[in-house]
C-alpha cells in the first residue's frame, strides 16, 4: 500500500500538532521530490494552516511559494480560497493588515471569490 495525499496531510498535521515544523516541512519536501504521491492543494493548506497556528507566518509563506512554483509544473495544483484565508489570518495575527488586504486583491485577480471566512 502506497501513501497518498491524505496520508501525507495526516502525517504533516500530526507533526505540526506536536510543534515539529521542521519535520513537517521535511515530509512535504521529501514527497514533493522523491515519492510518487500526487500532491493536492489540501496538503499545502494543511502545512500552511499548522504553521499559522504556531505563529510561523514566514514558513507558511515559504510553503505558499512552493505551491506557486509547483503550480507551474502541475496545472491542476492551484491556490484556493482556503489557501488565501489561511495566509490572510496569518497576516492579521502579525498585524500586517495591508498585506492581508493586498492578498484579498490577489484573490480577486486570480478569479477566486472571498467567502465568509475571508471576512
């Protein structure tokens, strides 16, 4: 039995619930580069959400950059409303309100409609 994106999300979530950001990042990187697992936006969102809960906006933004990079290689992999909501929450937690507003504008230009969680 081979792992899939649900397995990876579960492993990442477990690491992050225990404060192990580096182990979670290592798992994501390993599966991005070395395994035959189709990564979904939910895997990236799981990683970013855990980072935000641990006040690691910098790491969440790095993961967002990876998602954008991987998007160019896999057309089906794109940030979604959940992705943006996670990052907006992180910006607000750090008092970076202009960055949060800018990200809402990025959502609009990406044809992603904000939802109730966005506001």
